[in-house]
């Protein structure tokens, strides 16, 4: 059941990110700025459930790509 919810969240994020990148191009703004603003707006919607990311995902998925190898 939890895997289904996680899949739906990732699918919803993908559906929002792709048009947001197009909107950023039209507004001539960096993609990251538009995505951060959309994320902040989504944080204020009370109907959205809280998404908890396990620490293992952050340590294995995000942290190595953000550290330099040299």
C-alpha cells in the first residue's frame, strides 16, 4: 500500500515538473526558481498529505550526486 502511494506521488511530481519547465522557459526564469516556488505553494495546500522521505534515500540517492569527487 505504501509503495502505491509513493508511486502516485512520484507520478504527480513528474506531471507537475514537465509543464513547470516549459513555463520557466516562457518566463525566461531558471527552472529551479519556478520549481521552488511551486513546491512552496504546494506546501500551503492543506489537502496534500505530508511526504516522508526515508534517510536511506537521501544518503544513497541525493548526497553522492551533490558531493564533488575531486
